[in-house]
């Protein structure tokens, strides 16, 4: 079945540091890939997505590139801010016939950015 | 516009009681999903509704869990005879058919004592 493996947390960085959160996946067919973010006390929000190989999703300074050859979708940001402190979830969705199109999530990575 | 809303935001109940959780999807979204977020299991899919089709219940953990969606809009997730392991945050999401990006509500935190 489909699965997502993401970097174990927690991750603690200083402000303006470079961020990478690794995400790899296993899927039948050709999945769409997503990063969701959950800020403290809030619900899940879509951060970015990519629907086919070599697509790059980007939003709020975050980027992730759909790498089919390595089955990866690593999240990066060049300079993190304290306000980026949150839990980040990598997810995939396959569109196989009859599927519910539900998201399959990784376990989440807690990011804390210190001033 | 308005996002996905859920009620109540918090629910504390005693073991063995029944609970109902409500989800109001984004207007015009035909697909509705329920997920559960718990410490031990992460984010798990529970059930999916698409238009007037029969729901996909493949993620429901036991027959104590059921859900309905009335008029293609509001959905209710019912847990009968709650157990302590049902304690979790229950998330609802909705989407259009295409694109299928799912938008999540704030969740209902259920605590079973």
C-alpha cells in the first residue's frame, strides 16, 4: 500500500538557518504530493503541492520538488523565521480507479525556530 | 469565503457514551473526508463521501464508528460506546472533484475518560 516516510523530529533551528525536511514515498501509480503545516492550536493548512514529476511547489518561501527517480519530495526553506515553528506533514494522494482519493500522511516533523 | 467548520471544538465524554461530531464543508465542495489524528497513530483516513455515491468506509476502525452526510453537505461522525483509545482529534476536510485539494477544518478534540 501507499506510505510516506518523513524525517523524524523534533528539529530545532536558529532564525535565518536553512531548513530541509526529508520526505520519501511508496505508491502505486502516479501520486500527487503535498506538504501540510499545522501551527500551534490551529488546523492543517496546505503549504504546497506538486502533481507530476519534476514539478516544484512553492509557497511562503518554502519549496519542494517532485523527484520520481528518488521517490522524494523534500521540503526546503532558505531562511526560517520564528513564525515557521509548526508541525509539517508530507502527504500523497493516488488517483487509482475506485480509490477514495484520501491523503496518506507521514508522521509529521515538529520544527522549532529560536530567535 | 468560509472554510470548513467543525463542532464542537472540544468534547469530553465518559467511556461507554455515544458522541456525535459535526462537519460543515466549504460550500460547493462535493467531496468530504474524515480523518483522525492521534499520538500513537498519526493521521489516519476514516471515511469519504463523494456526491450522492455510497461512502467509502474502508478506514473506519470498528463498527462503533459511523458517519452520514445529509443533502450532500453537512456530515456527522458518530462514535458509539466510546473507548479510551478513541481519544484523538477528529479532522474533517472537503474538496471539489477537480482539483482535488483538500481543505481541513480545525478539528474536534475528543477525550474519553
